[in-house]
């Protein structure tokens, strides 16, 4: 009798097991997804929801910048999470483009930290302990940036201003909980190219009528970069155009070689005095270089020196 009861229990258990979903399928279909809230901070440009009701965050990085996106993750099943990236699309100056060179090295287990490497220029770290995504622009020099860009976009990446086009990478980030249910959000990363300085200078009176003080606005870089060198050419002939000295096709003239004739001054000072030797019309030209080595165009002004007023 006991044997028959045991056999009956085994048969009932087998029927129930076969007739039900597997435990994994059941939790996947009926389990709850993580709830993700993107925190707005100084690193983010915009946080919101798209037309599909998915959260998105936009962040902009200039060369060498770091952006931190904080996440508030609520999940009834607790840790650990896993995280995956998928490139949705890439645009250059707001125009969609093919982006065959993106290579993502990803780790499926993001219980603590995971590093995602996008080309040589960008890396993304998901820090589960701090609940944040850290985006690092890895550019250390203009030459490194241009070489990487050349590989990614061999058909051209310059815009009409001789600056590299802005690149926007849109990623779909999926955070999956321990039972396999995931929640996505969109990460729009805008990588700004470097722009040349736009020198603005002023000619002020010196101690005599023949002397002038030439002063350049130090805050003349549109990206907020430091100006590391100023050049002044008085009554000379400027040469070359804006750009970098390492460029093969149209290199910028190196320091001290951007013009000929007249008086040529190359310095780290944003202002210089000059004593003119004759009255009449004179030409002053100024150019400057930002911390990444980008030379500006020459900017000119005509002034009149009246010796008779002395």
C-alpha cells in the first residue's frame, strides 16, 4: 500500500512538472523588469522620455572630458545586474552615417564594474556599486583624434570651417536583472570636435603717439580651451591658414613662421607694446594657438599713426 502511494505521488509530480512552464520561462514571462530613473546633473544636457516612453539622456563631451550619468535602479529581485550596449545609430553634424569601425568590448557580468571600449576615443564604465555610468573621452592629443577619425571615416570628416565634424553616438543600454528581465534606456553621446580660436584684438594708446599696446582677448576660444601662444605681425605679409602643424595636406605654419617682412612677435603674452617708426597707415595681424595645437586664421586691422600729434 505504501508503495502504491509513493508511485501515485511520483506520477502526480511528473504530470504537474510536464504541464507547467519551466521555472526560467515562468519568471521571464511573469517577472518584473528593473525600474530605471536617470538622474539629472551637471554632466547631462537633457533627460526625458522619447515617443516610445523610453528614458533617454543626452551628454556632450569635449576632448579629455568625463561625463557621469547617475542611475536610480529599483528591482524587486535585488542584485546582481548585467548590462549590454547596442549602437542604434551614428551621425556626423546631425547627418546619419555608416559607422563600421565601432568596436565594443563588453562584459556580460556587471555585478561590480564593466568597461565598454568604443574605438580609441571613448570608453564607458558601468559602476553598479555607485549606480552610475561614467563616459570618458580618451583623446590626449589632436593627432591621436585625427588618426582615429581617419580610420572611422575614410571618405572625409572635415566641415567647411576646417574643423572635425561633431559625432553623436546613440546607444541602447539594457539593464537585465537576475531573472533575465531587462529595461532599456537611450544614451546619446555627443563628441565635440575641436574648433579654432577666433582672435579678437584691440589697439590701445601707449606712452607716446607712436607707441601702441596690442591686446588680445584671452577668452577667444569657442570651446573654452586655453590659448597657449599669440603671434603679432606688424606691417608684414601673413602666410598660411588655420589648422594643425602635423596635417599632411594643409599644415599650419609653425610658430615664428606664419609670415614674413615687418615685425614678427611670437609669445605667450596676450598683449605687447610696439613703437612705430613712421606716421601713416599701418597693418597689424594677430593669430593664436589653443592648447591642442590648433592655429587660428590671421586677423588684420588697419590703423593710422599721426606723428604730428607728438
